[in-house]
C-alpha cells in the first residue's frame, strides 16, 4: 500500500498532538520527499524544530 503525502502529514499531526515530535518529524519528512510542494508540511516541520 502506498501512503500519500497527505496521509503522512495527517499521521504526523496525530503524533504531534500526542507530543511525539520525533515520530511526527519522520512522517513530515517522508511527506516532503513524496510531495516537495506540500507547504503545510514544511511549516509544520519548522514548528517541530522550534519546539525542540
């Protein structure tokens, strides 16, 4: 099963809500690899780095 960038972003958001920032970042990075123009992921990834 192929996971879309949007699904990965949503999974990352779920991890983020649970304060599991490492897992969220993994999902966001995979989403960006699949869809480099997914700006919401870039912004959320930046927030992850700022929080840590």
